[in-house]
């Protein structure tokens, strides 16, 4: 059923899952309690996937020293850093830590040496709001032109298409994701539907209400409109409602939610320990427990917003953190977050003007699975026969049960909690800047120059950021992170590509050096791209620096002295991600983004898949020079294009 390499577990019923959602502390083995789909292509490759390797210590430390050189502020600082790394490398303690890590990786029943650590350190133990800091979004392009251009039709289309896709997934018929090298691990897909993150004191967890053997011809959707929760049943009597009937169902929600309801959803945007406390208060009422169970067990959440998104930036911000609408006579604005449940892994949002998109909760599933979900759902909606349905496809309107409203019992304590959450969310949201850059050329031109679009785009970022720092008289305070997928390994997630290299720095410096001619700049660019590609391939093969060093550091036992290498200023600076970058692509996406990861840094979400433009979404705190960085991105993109176009017009060989 699942992988023969996974431990067998007794898949829990919805009743026991409900109990787990209200446990005082995190249940053990919670990660194993989401069942796989039925046997079929979806999980067929799981048993053949290799496990994440433990890199050789010497290889990791050699890579580390290479990446420290451009991060060091002086030759003497670099020499000191190399010395402390070499001292660690030659120590018996380093070999002991490496032995402990290898032993952990080889433990019977352990499928991935990093999984539990990563779950907790990166996500479940993170206490700040998931809004801005953790969650991500994709904005969809316009609804297909041959379909009615209304938010009602768009919402109904999304519900129907997602439920059709979910059915195929449950049946094990969804083709597994793969690259040229082979299949990718599908394990995290177990947490795509019918599940939810649960706040806990100190540590969160997730619960799954999926049932073993489910064929996908059941399940409900939690719909939020004006803060009110509705339970929508798209499957009735084993049949999926037609588009027309789903429109009637959703119209019923619009028609019967004409006022604002208590914005309980904003509580999910709070600090996680605050939300854990407020969650227990909320769940003290049996009616609220029923609503929480309905949300947790929903296939996904559909958010019907009252706000519109006329521009690309508006669309981005509506998805990223909800709209912020000033209220006449009130110091507190109306927040789109009242209409979200940020603990759900999959939220689909439809704005009042028909704009739509997806909001993802990041803790147990990275972006590539949800890109695949959205891609296939939007392909289905765009297909010519999607809007057609046979009479047997759905029950008659007269016999279909209408959505049921679920209204919270809001105590005085919860009312105060909502007000405090609104204030905290307003402060968070208004502290954030977001801008979008689109270049006048894209993948087609870059590939014509013979360059990898990803490496090209990363070099744009390096050149732009260096110029920004120079203009402000500042020096680099950290490194550049690019996410590399390691899903070629069982239960693999990500590794860090350390983008900054001595080669990229040399090329960046040449671009503003009047004594460097075009040939020199192109030669240095070639070396920078080569260095980036080499490190990216190593990271994708589980041979990066950062996850290995994390594992070693975590195996220092209580009472043992932490090796000096881990506190060296250059080593620490090299993983302080002032530029946090990642790329996805879908032909259906417009906006795409997430937040910066350090206070004095930028989030750089980019797409390189369009032939005629590259897209950057730049996020930061408002005190950061966001607009200036965007202007430097535009200038860097032009300078790089001009350099290569001049070379191409002269008939010289491609890189």
C-alpha cells in the first residue's frame, strides 16, 4: 500500500484524529498517522527511492571553506575562519559527531536522518506568526476566457476541479512528480487534503482525518465568507455536484452571509504560543469543537473574500496576508485574515473581482507538490469539456443538501483574543513591503545566449544586491539561500544552495570596473555560472553544507562543549540569509511569493519559465530599501542582457 520501507501503523479513525487535535501536548508518532492513497502509480516508486545520504565530513568542510571566502570581510577574518574549520576537521570530536550522525541514519526504522529535526526546528517549533514568516502564495491568472467571468463561477470551478483531482489522488491514479533523473518522493502528499496544523505550547503538530482505503467520493469543504464558516458537501450520494449546482450552493453562502461575523480565523495568524492558548479557550465550548473538527477534516478551505485585487501587487498582498481595508470611524482596519484559516495546508482564495489564488501552510509540505496540485486543477478547469456534466454526474438541485452555517460561540475571553490578534496582525502586515519586477525578456532570450535561466537569474540578484550595498555604503551581512529540492530521496525536502561564491563576486566587481572589457566580463560570468551550477547539483544530490552541519551541531550532547567552528562569525554569517530565494513555475501563475527570513533581508521569489519575462517578487520590512533593490534588479537585468546581446551580435561563441 505504502512503501515497504515505511513502518506499518494502524491508521486512525476520524474520531481518534479528533482527539489528537485537542490533546494537551503533541502526540508521539503524529507524522505517521496520515494514510497513503490506494495502490497505484502515485506511490509506486516510493520503495525504490534512496535515503538521504550523510555527506563525507571532509567534503562538507571543504565546501564550507570555499563558501566562506566571499562572506569574510577581510583576508585575516577569512584566515581565522579557515583555521577554526581546520581545527574542527582534525579533531577526534568531529569524527565522533560524524559517527553519531551516520549511526542515526542507519537506525532500524529510521527513513530519514533529518526529518524529525527539520519538522520541529524549521516549522513546528517556530513560534512567530506563520503569516509572512512561513506561509506562501500563488496567484492565478485570469479565469479561462470561454467561461463566465464571475467570482461565483470561479469558486465553483475550483471546488469541482480540486475534488476531481483529490478523487484521483485517493485512488492512487495521480502520476508521481518526476525530473529527468527519475521520480520524486510523494510522501508529503499524504498531508495535502483532509488535515490541519494544530497549535501547541512550544510545539505544534498536524492531524489527518483521511481514511485508509478512501476512494475520494466523499469529503467536505470549509468555506469562509465575511468570517463565517460554512460546511459545503460537493459529494452527495457518491456523486460530485455539477458546476451549476455548485454555483447554486456557493450563491447560497453569499446570499446568507450579508453581515460580518466574528473574525475567529485571525487567531490562526497569531504567535503560535498565543494561538495555542486561545485555541484551548475556543475549544472549551462543544459547538466550537464541532466547528474546529469541521475545519480540520475539510478537504481544503475556500475563502470567498469581499475585497478586490486590481493590480498585481494588490493580488499578491491579498493572498500573502489578506487585504487591509481602513474602516471609517475605527482605528482598527478590516483584515482579510478574518477570512482565513492559516493552519490549513491548502486554502483557495477567490476575491470579489474574480481574482483567485492559493495560500499554502509550509510545515509538512513544500511548494513543489502544491504547484503540481494547482497546475493540474487549473489545466482541468481550462479544458473545453470541464463545464459540461452529464445528468448522472450530480444529483438534482432539488435533492442536494445546501451548505450549513457553523457559527462560533464567542466568549468574552475569545472576543478579547480576536481584538488582540487583529492588532498584532495589523502591525505585522503593515510592517511589510512588497514589490514586483518583470524584465522585458525571459527564458527564450537567456537560453539563446546558452545560459541556464536559473543561474542567470541568480546572477541578476547578486549584481543588484552588490550595487545596492555599494550605493548605501554597506557591506554584506550574510549569504544568499536558494532552495534545492532533495525529493529524489525518500522523505526528502530541501537543501540550501549557497549562491555567493568567489567567482560570482569577481564577476559582479567586473561589471562596474571601467578597466574590464566585455570579453573579461563574459569570461568571469561563465565561471560564476559554472560555480553556481556545481554547488546546485551537489545540493540537489544531498551533498550541501547546511543540513549536514545542522545534524552535527544537534548531536552535541548536554554537557559537551560546542565546537568553536559553530560560533565563528564568518561561519555564522554565511548562513544568515539576507537574501532568501526560491523559484517555482506554472503557466497559470501570476503572483508568487513569501516573506523575508531575517529582519534586514529580502525575500526573492522568482519565476524563470516564461519565454518573454522573468518575474521577481521582493518582500522585506518597510524600513528596508525595497524599491531601490527592485530598481537595481531592473538595471542588472538590462546590463546582463546588453552584455550578452553585444557578444551575440559580434558572432562570438555562446557561453
